[in-house]
């Protein structure tokens, strides 16, 4: 909790706050439209993924601070590249998943005939959150490698969610709302731990220039 508080306080000094707020607003609105209109296919799940992308932005702000020579020379350097961004991201992902749980609950109540699909999508969104957290644990040190490996995994994750919906329609909704929610939170907890361990593993690797905004790359 202390590292989370530090990260939130430090974000006020980060680069690109206004830009990130605009991006967050766009992701939120696009996700909302897709979730509400997602009666068929995976549009609802794509909307949920847009919301997950909002969780990336606070981590971006925290990592931008590490481009500063002051942070690089500070005793806080290790924490600013490991536990602090991992704690901030876990907190944000949990909040976003809570919002997705609420939306899925409302949608399953409004469309009970699609409950099986909605529950499967909720679990898939948790899996997508884990993949994003793993990606963030690596990409700020190995941006190109992490992107080449994780982006296809996210695409296949979406496909897996669609297959789960098809199975649910064929054999009935074999997963309840409560089971989906508990599984989701358990997965996200594991994802948070994985992200933290990955940041520790790659801590000594220099920050990746491509992972930062163009004006900050010359500082690395």
C-alpha cells in the first residue's frame, strides 16, 4: 500500500498527464459503446479490453519518471521500476475489472439468454488483464520482444473467449456469475505477482527507448 501511495503521488510529476487523460477518456467511451452494443460476437469483450487498456496509462506515467536523471540517481530507482509500477497497475486493473463485473452483471440481467457468453467473456477479460500485466512487466525493458510475443497472445486470448462462448451455447452456461468473478480476481492477483517478479528479473536491463514517448527517448 505504501508503494501504491508513492506511485500515485509521483504521477503528478510524470510526463504526458494530459495526453494520457485524453487517451483514457477515449478508451472509456469506445469501450462503453462496444459493451452496450455487443449483442453478438465479441464486441462486448473488445469493449472490456478497451477498458483494460486504461490500466496501462498510469504505469506509463510511472515509468516516464525513470527517464529523469534525478530518479536514475535516486535510492528510489529500484522501487520506481519494480514494485511501484506493479502496485499501481494492479490497483488500476482491479478497479477496471470491478467496473467490468458490474457491467457484465447488468448485461446478463438484461439479456439472460446470453448469460453464458457474458460469463465466459468476464473470465476471458481477466485472462487478457493478466496478459497485459505480464506485457507491462517486460515491455519497458524489452519493448520490441515483448510486443512481438504478447500481441499475438492477446489475439489468441480473444479467440479463446469466443470458443468458450460457443461451448457454453452448445452445452449450456456451465459457469455461474459468481464463479466467473472469483476466477477473475484470482487470475488478476496471479498476474500482479507475475508482473512484479518480471520487473525484478529485468531490473538491471536498461530502459527501452521505444517504450517511452519520443521527447523522453533522448534522456535514456
